């Protein structure tokens, strides 16, 4: 389907208080729907954000999302919007939790879920060490979901550094790529815009990237700058550094137009990597 629609990406400053985060999310969803958004996307960790893996495990929702997920589903119905809950943290049958994105239709149906595949195990420029895999169980499946406007490829935050994932999603028909994030401020300043624009350009797809901003408990700082990028790499909206909402009118036909003009998704070729050892 090529019907244009209005998308909204939320920028939040979540903490370790579920009730406070949910209230913030509700307020932003109501505002976005009131401004005509048909598809609203929230950031990674939208309902629980703390730098401590222990706090995140203790605050994780039941495996089925419990009453919190039910409330989000009801909100989608009340506001008549499609909602991407960027990620919720959920308990599992082991000590580690999962970081799961939910796509909820306007009738409250959970259309698709995606568990973050790539774990953020890094050392930041200031020496801070983050080992996401110690608290989270990685996902194992890439996910494409059907929406009223076309196919959505679902990813989360650190996934954006793995272009082969996005290539696979696009080659399987994804026209929009969701990247809900809590991108670290140190790396965001130099990499965030470049990575998102690259994923849009490489795959001739819209990139929808709601984001966290500001300071959070557990000594975490996020970059903000929720972005909506078009298939030609143009930034349609940038949220800056404060909580709020960005909007863009999305034309799915533009994806087909650009892919027809620049059909690189059809030009991949197999190749070998030569190991030219010095003799």
C-alpha cells in the first residue's frame, strides 16, 4: 500500500520509576495522536531506564508483559494509533531478561515482537565499561511486520552498527526501519546521525528512530536527537536534546521511486575475500 501517513517519534527522559515513565509516555502519546500521528514510536527502555543491570532485572515486567502491556494496547485503541513500544524489559526463565520491541495495531493487537539481537558490550571513550550481555539475553530472529502502509523492519539501538541486518530486512521487503534507542551521549555525538543516515541510504528506506535523552539513574547519559530520515538520506525531523515529539509525513511511494532509480538492493554479488599472504 502506498497511502501516505503521519509518523511521530517520541523523545523521553525515562528513569527507574515505572509509574512516572508510563505517565510521561501516556502524555506524549495523547499529544502525538492529537496532532494527527497515525504511527507513534517510543524509545528503547521507554518504561524503565537505569544503568544498573540489577535494577533493570528487578524492575522487569512479567514474561507476558502483564498489566503494563495491556495498558499500552488499550491506549492504542483509545487513541486509534499504531504504536511501537520501543522496548520493554521482560523476565525470562533464566536470570537474564530480554529487551523486546512491541508493534501494536490500532485495534490493540500485538502484530509483532522483536528481541534485540546485538548486545552492547563496549568500553566507552571515557573508560566506562558496559556489558549488556550480562543482564540481557540476545534475540535470535530478525523481524519484518506488516503495517497498513507497508513492511516494517524492527531493530533496536546497537543493532544500527550491523548493516547486514538492515540489508537483509530491506531485501525481504522492509520499506521502513524502526530503531528505538537509548544511544550513549559519548558515541552519539560522533556516530548517531551518520549511522542512521547510512542505514536509510544503503537500503532506500525510511528510518524512524525515537530516542532517550538526558541523564538517567545509574550514571547513564543519552544523546537524544530522535530522527526521522527519508530513503534518500535527508533528515526530515530532529528532536534535539530535550524530551518531546517529532513528526514527519511519510510517503511510501518514495521508497519505490528511489529503489527504482537506485536499485542497489538488486546488485549484491557473491564474492570471496582474498587472503594475500606475503611469501
